[in-house]
C-alpha cells in the first residue's frame, strides 16, 4: 500500500492475553459503557438506523468481539435479522451476550475464542460483519488480513462495519493516546482514579487505531467500493465506519 498517509505504528500482533485480562474486568468496562463515554448509545443507534435503511431483506450478521451484546440487541430490534453469529475472547462477556440476545427471534450462535482465529475457519456468506471496539487491537498487518478475509465472507454489496477509536489524518499514535487520556480525565467521572488507570494501561498497551484515510486505502485494496463514517462521538475519538463490498 502506498504510504500517502501515516501508517500504524503497531507492527506487533494483538496481545490476546492482555486483551482478555482487561475485558474479564467487566464491571469497569461496563461502567464506562453505561455512562456512554465512548458514545455507545449513539453508535449502536447509528448501526440500527443504517441496517434498517440499507438492508431490505432477511440478513445474517457476524459480530466479532461481541462483548455482552447488550447494545447490539437493541440495534437489531425491528430489523430483518435472520441469523446472528457472535464470537468473543471473554467467557464472562459471552455468557452475558447469550442472555441479552434471548429475546431476539432469529437463529443464534455464540463462539468462544479470539475472532482472528475463529474467523479463519468460518464460511459465509454474511450480509454484515461488525467489529465493536476491537479492530484497533490488531496490528496493521492483522487489520489487512481480517479485511481480506471479511471481503471473502461477505455477500455482494455486503458491509464490514467497525465502531472504533480513529486517528486524525495527521495524528501520531502518541498524540492520540495523550488526547484520549485528557478526555478520560476530564469526562469519565463515574470511574475512580484506579479504574481510569486500568483502562489507560489497556489503551497504552493494546490500542492501535488508524485514520479514516488509511481505512479508505485499505478498503480499495480489498474490494470495498465505499468507506464512510456514519457516526463520530462528541469527543471526536470514536467513529462508526462502514466498508461496502463491491
């Protein structure tokens, strides 16, 4: 890929042990979600609106890194969902996901494990593949490999959609982490200092976001005709971005 924009500073593969350890501390992460510090409410509302507007037939969705699937369950209400498949590295979160999705009247499957590994043995087609706050844990190489795999699993005109922190086009990873920490200190007031430090440690060790410009370049490389943002949270850290397959 031509280096027209700043490439990821992360060349290491995802540290699945650290990521799993962090998400097993589900109470802290859930507290941040419940207080909407990453814009979960509007992000998943944007997803639900997007699905209702753009998919007019029964569809299948693959939820990579589903967490407790609470917000996803809300997004899928009143859609034409026919099949929901989900994978997560946290056994705790996956158990909650099963419970939160009970009311959804569709075929459901829940798979334990690292979605990078699980997806390699999966076959499609899916109409939508969603990655919520997990894509940025991957190295640039892993992001490319996942995009390539997802492209092969998606139906014609299908969507790969991420909810993730996103860099400004000219921003360094160090600059992003400073911006995130400043935002956390200013606004994440329901968390005590130790909880904030716990999340900061995770961000510093496991978060490797890219810019929208980089995602557009990757999209072209792996047969996606459109790459667009449909939601940005008020702090301009988190976005929902869709990649549409040709």
